[in-house]
C-alpha cells in the first residue's frame, strides 16, 4: 500500500505521516521548498518526498503523483495570517482536490480512497444537521467573507456533489474535527455522523494526533472505511470525567 499526503508539512499532516509510518505504510508526500518536517519523518525509508507547490501542479504532474497510490489524504490549509487568509490561492483546497480527483478518474485503473480534512463549520445539508438560526447566519457570513471558509465549503461540496456516492474511481470521506489542539499522545475520542455541539458558541476539542490516528484507521481498516465511506464523520476528543 502507498498513501499520498498533501499538506504534509502542516500540523495535522505531520501527525498523519507519523501514524502511517508506525503501521509500516509507504508514503509519498508533497512539501513546499521551505517547509519544515522533522527529519525522523521525511528521512524515513518509507517516505518519498516530492518538493513543489501543489497549487502549481498541472494535469500530468497530478497523474504522476497518484501513480501506484491506494489512498490520498488532503491536510491542506491556509496559514493563519493576513496573507494566508486573504491572499492567493484562495481556493487551494478545492482546486487541489478537484485536480487530483480528476487525475484519478482519468488514469487510475483502480478505486482510490480520498480523505479530506474538513471542519465542523461545514454544514452537511444531506443529513439535515441541526443548527440554530444564528449559527447558520454566522456560517453564511463567514463563507461569504473569509476565503478559507469558502474554500472548505467548496471542497466538501465537490466530494458530496460532483464525486457523489457511486463514482467508479473515487471513494471519499471528509473528516470533520472541531477546534484543533495539540496533544503528544493519542487519547480517547468519539466519532459521530453529525455535529454534537455548536462550533461557534459551544465548541468541542479535537487533538490533531487523534485526527491523524482516525485517518490512519480509515486507510488500514476496510470495515471502518466501509462504515464511513462517502460520509463526513465528526471527531471529538472524549470528555473524561
């Protein structure tokens, strides 16, 4: 098995790499020229590192990326800065996801698993999630005014709408964590079909290492993949009393 990871240098992407290495999975990662990745990860014999900006990859480059891969994990995101939030590329996640999925559909001889790191701020209308009127208004405003939120919405909509439930080449899962935090170790967490808390007025917490662990479980456990295939599970750290 080989897994392609996009957004490998991000805080969550590094956790995904570490978890997959623990399982002995071969990886292909894409990193920007000046990206910083711990040496024990990028120098591991299981890791093939490709340097470049995924936003600049053309169709042929994307087809080369997915060659021999069985799964693709998108941990792409925008830097938390004025340039990162308002600058280009404003649709980094959506456009990269679309380009890679099109490459899979055009040239892959097998089904490939696609995992997108999404957010609880995405309103998954197909399951009629319960949200208050004030929450819906705020999310609509954020989608209108903040490019990263719009990017996340377009990316998730692409999977649920354009790729849909029965694509012959792409099977997908969009993992939706709540407020991301850093922990050193995997801790108990829970996975739900829909949001359990108001992410604006009563957010939960999800550690990045738990997101990485869940994504790794999805990739390596076919039964778990079948349970969440073509869905958008929500991950929360388990509240221990």
